[in-house]
């Protein structure tokens, strides 16, 4: 489980790095946020299932933050005149 979660997070970061460094897009990619969110959620689930509460809480926070940013992006794109 940990390998899957971390692999998804790395995949997300690779995509975001490509967008930022080569395509000069400085905003968050929805793909990055989604993949990061899923990877962090897997890590949180695994930590709690192994009764590692502290690590589980940290991973849960790492799941909530990209979720909030992703929701803000979605709301912002739906508003008329935004972007």
C-alpha cells in the first residue's frame, strides 16, 4: 500500500514539475492535485490500519489540503469571468 501511495504522489509531482518547468504553467494542475490526494489518502489509510495514529493524522492532513485547493479550483473555474 505504501508503495502505491508514494508512487502516485511521485507521479503527480513529475507531472506538475513538467508543467511548471517546461510549459511555464505556474498554477496547480488538477491532475497533480487529484493524484496527490489519492496517494496521500492511501498512505493515511495504511497508517491507520497499522495503528500508526500520528503518521495517519499527518497523512490525513496531507489529504485534506489538496482536496481544498482542488475544490477552490473547480469553484473558481465555474464562476463566470474567472480565468
